[in-house]
């Protein structure tokens, strides 16, 4: 028998794009003091799409390029393990 695998090591489990985008959107709006409309302009999309990508009840998920564009802007990185996928600030090299 196969032992229980960690969540993201299981077949068919996708990346948590909605959660990643929601967290990055919140951080972006907080740090930049921008509106949802300004974020939509930065992401070259509509404010309605940005809201849908962040809304848990919507089936629409942000594309990876939008998540990575926010990471680039905020100096964040996506860190993936078999147990979790998170966006976090890039650590400064010493």
C-alpha cells in the first residue's frame, strides 16, 4: 500500500493560484496604496477580472503570469514544497 502523500505531492492537485493571488493582491494594494482599478491596469486586465481572481466564490483563477508579475513587483518568490505553496519576500543575500 502507498502511504498518504503530502497534499501537493498527490496526483491531480494543482497550485493554489487563487490563494496566492489573493495574498499578493492584498500585499500590493497595501504597499502601493493603489486601487483595484490601478492594479488591473498594471496587470493589463479589468477590475472585474482582478476581483474574480481574488474571490473565493468565483471559479476564475489568476493566470500564473499575473501571480509572477505581482511577485516581481513586490520582490516576492513562490516557495513550493510537497506540503505547501506560499508567496514570501525574497531573502536578501548576505
